[in-house]
């Protein structure tokens, strides 16, 4: 009997010890424009904190819909302030969103012989223009604003090919399914795609500022200290250096 009790105690201690050693993990919902920068950000955060990060990449609109359906995310790193503010007003977040970065829009092509410019969009050589869905992705909305500013939205509307997110819009450009397209500057500056194709900056005064917000999602009504730690990290000097390398302001 004593032996059985001893073995039971040892088993409990071992189980407790294993649980203590299991790495902590955060589930982070990430807007597609942040896909590449987030790899470096989470790597640096894990180095400092020991907390592992799992990311889910999609459009801000789709991620917002998932959060409203109680998807198990701890933090939402969005591409604008609209969606995280909406979640805050509906009670899904612990506090109001804060802007962690401002994004930039670029025009990018992987097609030989095509020089990226707003004027080339109207030419017969361009059959397809890739953009993120403006109903779901802030970068798509900014693209429509820019096209309207130049007075060519109606002219090129039938050429537009919509990606569910900036990530899918990028695939249309990379695969040459679209001769040219609009994307986030962070994409063309990423190690995976830097130096590939040709791109130009677009005047930031021609579209609404892409102020990107972040919120901590309420999980079972409990305080999530790890989520707060990541939230604070994104405003740190180390994080700002990484964001600047990817073209964010």
C-alpha cells in the first residue's frame, strides 16, 4: 500500500513538472501585410520572453469575423484601426486599439518588359491588375482611393483581380496571373521577395493613412499576461527597428 502511494506521488510530481516545462504559447491573428515582418517580430519576442507564437495570416476583415465567432486568438495585429475598433466596441477586446505602425502602398510587377507606373495601368499591355479585396483588406481600400484620385478607377475597374487578402493579391503578381498589382511595401522589402520584380512607391497623400492597430482579445474572461507582454513588445525599440526595416513608419 505504501509503495502504491509512493508511486502515485511520484507520478503526480512528474506530471506537474512536465506541465511546468511545457512552453507557453500565444495565438496571434495577423493581417496579411504583416506576414513577413511578423516572422522576425515573433522570433525576437520569443528570444526575449521564451513564449512561443503561433500566427494565423488572413485579411483583417476575415480575422475579425473569426474573432466574433470566438476563434481562439490572444492578440489581433490588424491592417487598420477600423476592425480592431469594431471589436472593442462590441466587447471582444480588453482595451481600445493602439496604432503600432503605418503602412505604405506600392505598385509592383514581376512581368518582364513592364515598367510600374500609374499610367501603364490604362494601356492595352495590362490585362489584369491585382489588388486586395477592398471590402476585407485595408490595403485594397487604399488602392481604390488612389485609383479614384487619379480618375482612372472606372477606366481600369474591369481589369481588377481581387485577392481575399494582400497575400493572395501577391500570388497573382508573383505567378504573372496579373501583369501588375498593388501591395504593401513590407512585402517587396521582405527577405523572401526583395529584389524580385520592379516596384515604385506611391504618394501617401493620395490615400487615407494606413494606420495599423492592435488589440488583446478577451479569452474566457481571464487576464492574459503573455498577450500583454507581446502587446508591449510591439511598441519597443527592438520591434520598431524591425518594422522600419520592412518600410513601416
